[in-house]
C-alpha cells in the first residue's frame, strides 16, 4: 500500500518565504547596478583625445530626467561636447576658452528605466597622469535633482557613497597622441562637425557599456539571492526525509 505524505503548512511557508526572498534580491541586483551615472571608458591616457560617455537609466526618485550638467574638473586641457539629437547643448567657457561646464537639456524628458548617454571628447593634461579625475554630474528631473559629486576618500570605496561622481583613471602621457578634438578655442560649430565625422555607433556603444557595468553591491545581492534559494530547497528536502 502506498503512503501519501501531506506537506505541513509551516514547511510550505518556509519554501514560499525563501523563494520570495530570493526573488526580491534578484530584482534588487539590477536596480542597484543601474542607480549610478557610469562613465565609459573609465580610464584614459593623458595628452590624447578620449570620447567619454556618461550613461544612466534612472531618474530622480523615478522622475523623468530633463537635463544633465557636467562640471569639467581640473586636469583637463580640452573639451568638445558631442552633438546628439536627444539633447540640446550649452556651455560655460573659462578665461582660456575651455568649457568649465556643459549642460545637456533633453529634447523630451527621459523616463526612468530608459538608458541614455551624453558624451564629451576630452584631452587630459599631462599633469593629471597617474591620478583619478572625477566629473561631477548634476541630474535634473521634472521633480527634484540628484548631485552625483561625491568622491571616495582614503579608506572608502564607491559603495560607501550615496551619490558617487563618475571617475576616470588617467594613465601616462600617450607617446602617439592623435589630433585632439577639444581645443581651447573650440566653437559650437566645431562640436557639431566632430559629431558628424564620429563613429555613428559610438554613442550606442557607450550606452551599452554603461548599462553592462555592475556595482559590487549588485553582485553581492545576486549571490545572496542564490544562497537564499539553495537554503530554502535544503530545508524542504530535509523536512521530506524526516517525514519519510
């Protein structure tokens, strides 16, 4: 005669709770990874032109993004904003003609959950070689704004910061530096001209690379989800063996 075992209600509850915990952690992982402004690439040689893409896929508390303001830090010898049909661009110039701030205003507010990128052609000064250069980013939204300007101090990591600024590691001066797109007397027309001759896939590549970056927090959360799921399965199997 075959015996039918009925699973106790408390066992079922444990399995359900374990599954829900694992699902919550899996969902939280990509959200944690996307809740930053990422820069691609995050390293560059000094003395040569590098196109930096600043990407994000979130608003301010889910409010649509209306503008992105980049503050140009010390250690940059040339800046040329890259034209993109999704944004209008304005600049504030320093006494040397190099932009000190670049504002990208969205033609249409960008909803949270949609990936977007703004780009700059940058030439790092030789004095910046061997340092990390942070680019403060002010994200303005329909409601509110987020100032991505925090920089990790000694003993801190980016995970310790609520609103970390994107950071580029600057290497040695390039021995075969190409023609820089950003110059001290660059004009708006120069910026548009550079964009017309740029690789049409560059913006998309920067967007994809930025979305692909994952924070260490996200990786830990994903690992926690796996552990929680395995623990729930172990509890269920142990309970079945005891009842058999």
